[in-house]
C-alpha cells in the first residue's frame, strides 16, 4: 500500500494527519457546519512561514497530493 493510500485510510477513518506544521483532515468529522456535506470537505492547511497554505478540496486525491507536496517542500 502506498503512503497516499495510507493517508486516505486515516482520513476515511475520521482522523486528521499533522506533520511539520501541515495538516490534512475531512472537516465533516470536525465542524458541525460540514456534517451534511455529501462530497468531501478535505482541508489542507500549513502554518509554515515559508509555505503558508489553506484550501478545502472536494476530492481526497487532490487533497492528499497537496499535503504530500507541501511536506516535500519542508524537508
């Protein structure tokens, strides 16, 4: 299983992932205003001063790809 598949499994189980000031979560599990969404509400957020970023994606693959991209920039 690839690391991206592992990340998706963690998100689908209702957990969030945090690494190097970057987070990935499905907002439907954490914020009441997203509970009724039938499509994804996957947030990728970075507080890193060099790579600040915050976006909500409908597609889990896009969100995971962005999360992995940002992690790679902070090596």
